[in-house]
């Protein structure tokens, strides 16, 4: 699958690899994607059993919710076993943790290609989502984004108390001011690298839905297309924020019509509802409408 064909995903909800039965809760919450976690959510002694359960869940995947798997880091053999086990027709993508730089992405891409060939899948079908969890990875977001055509949904991960906070040294606040520049820079890098559908990081305070909404709206305003989530209650808020409202879609339709009418008269720009608009604004409007019609799974 070409990177351009990756569907936008508003919400990607983590589900522990030991609790694959919770996939039903993720679907009921309306998550565009579930991320079955074989890394941090699984104790070392349970890795093997969780891998088998996750592989079975991927094989049974059906319906509209995309299934991703977060594998173990590439610095150990479990990552290889994870990839061979979960690369199946139902797998939409792999989240790659603890990425150090482009070389890790190149290696993961090569391993995924081998696994796809082993399973008889088209090369490049499985998306790769490198997780930027160190200062070096954040600084190298552009190179990481360009390291393999299958890279998608790449963005800044900035959950409270996580690897990024420890690596960078900022002090988390509900407003997100301390990570605003970081998230903006990463977004610019991945857009310049041609990575489709960038997804922002986590809101970890489960009960604070107002804070979640403000953080999601900030990410949407920056240009992100979705967010990772850790709790089903977060999914409806995230989906709403990252979806155009009926009023927005109606305005875009009127704008397109106005620009088309102006072009028919030989005009390049036209005043529309108090603003000067032209073909660039119309192209943006057409893109939003097309994305809304296509839906999160295409």
C-alpha cells in the first residue's frame, strides 16, 4: 500500500496485549484503531502468552476498527518474534517503540517485508509507526519519516511522566505550553517528509475530559489528524475534535461553489462571507470534504 492510501485515523486506543477481549470495548467506544500492546503493558513473564493471544486476535480481525500492534524494542529477539507472529492479513500497522534513528526504521521495514512475503501479503501493506521517545528521535523526526515508504501516523508522543518528559526534561502542565514547540516542530518535520496522517500523543489523566478536549483541539489546530488514547472514555472526545462539523462542511461546500463561479467569470479570487478566497482555499476545502466522505477506514 502506498503511503498516500493510508486512511486517516482520529483515535488510536491502546489495549493491553494480555486483555485482547477489551477490543470489543474499543470498538464500542468508536475507536478508529486499537493498538494491542506487547511492550510496556505486558510483564516479561507473560510476553510469550500475550504474543500468541494478540496474533490470534489479529487473525480474527474484522469490522471497521483497524488493528495495530506495539511490538517490543528492536534491541532484543522478542521484537522479531512479535513481527513474525502478528504480521497477518488483519494487521493494519506496527508501532515501533524506542526508535533511535532512521537505521531502526530501515531494519523494521526490512523485517516487515520479510514477514509480509512469508505470509503472502503485498509488500508495504503493513504501516509502520515509529515512536519518538528520546531527544535524538525527536530531533531526527524528518529523517525517520523518510526512512521507509510504509511510515505513517508519525507524530510527537508527549504523555505525562513518560519517556519523552524524562528525555527532554520539561515539566508537564495541563495547558501543554511546554511541549507546544516540540509538537509543532515534529509535525513540520513529518509533513516535510511526506508522512501521511500524523497522530499526536497521549492525554493520561483519565477523568479530565475537559483537559483532554483542550489538548486535542490544540493538536488539531497545529495540524495533527488524530491522537493516541489510553481509555475508552477519551475516544468520543477525540473523534469529535478531529472530525469536521456539519457547519464546517457546509461552509466548505459554499466556498468551493463560490470559487468555481468566480473562475467561470475569469476571476482568480472572490470575496466569500467577508474573506478573500481563491483556488488554494478551495483545494483545502475539497480535501476536507473528501476526507470526511472517505471516513477513517477508507
